[in-house]
C-alpha cells in the first residue's frame, strides 16, 4: 500500500463511499459511520476530511513495548518469545468494561506522541530481538492501513505479524488485512446478541463471521479470548453454547482463553470474576472437545500450561508468563506419545519470560 497523505497530514483511505446526501460512509467495519465534512467516526481516528474518509493516526502510536507473546494471549505461536507491541487510540466498539479505556476511548490525539514509520517498526523489532510484531492495545481494525503497511515491512525482514482484535470488521478490508497477518487472537466477548448490543454497541454475527473466515479462508494461526463478567456472560448455558460453536465451526485445535474480569471504566459496580468461574469455563470447553483451553488473570499453573490431548503429558509448563517444562519435539509433537500439538513452534522455546520493556522510537526514526 502506497501511503497517500493529504495537505492536513492525514492518510487517504479506500474503504468508503459517497452518499447521495453529501455524506461519506466508512466501510472499514459494520458500524458504517455516515459522516458529514469534518466529522469523525465512533473510532475517532477515521473521519470525513475534504469529502473522503481519512486516517488521522497513521504513523502515530500511544506507545511501543516489548511484551511476552503469551500476554496477547497466544500460547501456541512461538512460545516464550518477545513480541514488539504497539497501538494507536480509539476503538470501533464501545465496551463498558474496556480495560484499556484510557487508550481505546481517547479523544485526545496528543496521546499519540510516539511516532514511527512501518519500516522503523520492522527494524526496531529486528534490533530488539523480537520474532513478531503485535497490533494491539486498541483494535488494529481502525488503523488498518498503518497495520497493513507495517506487516508488509515486517514480512520483508522475516518478522511475523500478530493481530489482537475484536474481529468487528467488514469482509473486503478483512480479506486484505489477514493476507498480511501470521497469527491472531480474537476477542469473542460473549455469545449473545444482547451482550454485544447492550454492553459493546456492536453485533455478534460479524465477529463469528471473522472467526470462520480466519480459520477456513486463511493460513493465520488463530486463538480466542473471552473475558468472563459475573452475571453478564459467564452462565454455564452460554459457555456450553460458545464452546460447542467453536468446536463445530472452527474445530478442536483452536485454543480458547477464559480471562477473569476486574472492575473498570463503566462497570466498576461489578465484582471481580471468581477464579472458580474461569476454571469451570475451561472444564466446559474441554468437555465439549476443545483440546487446549486456558485461564487468564488468575494464578493457575495447570490452566496456564499446555497438555497433550492424547496422553495427558505436560507439553509446555507455564507459571503466568514464565515457561518451565518443554516437552515438544522439534516437529511440534508430544515427546511421550508422538501426537502433534497444533500451533506454530520452533525447535526451542524463547526465554523472554514476563518482562515488559518500553521502547523509545525517537532514537530509531
């Protein structure tokens, strides 16, 4: 993609159309924001400027950090390795429980003080020893062009690209986006339309379509995360439906992560998720045929670790983000029974651990 900036320094985009009443309709996501001149979409980083939809956040970030890849979370993609991570501002959903609300709900472009070109990010990933780059912290759907250009620059240097997204995306930009990704963790926020409409300001079906597209139409490694909120999306009936759908539509090898909620943003009145709830969700998933289910935001070594679905052998021992045992062959098989563990593995795991390191990109222009 060749960046085409207008006189105001914003990037001209292509996923939009003109309406008969003079407005423009953004077509990057199923919100289909219809915008007058100088009006921003819900995401705030895409808007109508000069009669076209532009991206205001290209090349600008809320910060760059090196994280453990397990924090995305990805447990079956290059375990133990560091991942160069960045996001921008804004979001195309309105989740009342957002735990990155200071970034995703920001309306202050001054928050985007860190700047870096796609090429600079790719070089920084190489120089800091990262095997991959994550488009995260807020949703890369809304900074589509910046993420795609960065992924292209990364692929040229042998660096993988990881999307951390809610999957609320239109088909045409989705196809372009995932041509350049190597792995994704998609937030399946609940399994009812009521939750998506009332709590997130979106619709469930669009997310399900993204999950099926990634799994069946791409080579992208896929994992899924669901944040369990007491009284909202944590009933056994809903967890049964969610895990059965994943098994039937995506197959047994897509890892599921069930994370514990903590009170934040507009849901401060709800208590944290009891550890027993995420443990129960993991048990339901495995009962319904999911081979790899994990817990998050609670301390549970068994729920953090990867086990052979055939013989029960411990394949990858984890304690939070620290790896211990490694019982996979160089071919990604259980060293006890020889069963293949689905994922993208190297001969040896990384040893990055739980470190989080901020990267100053001003020195890497």
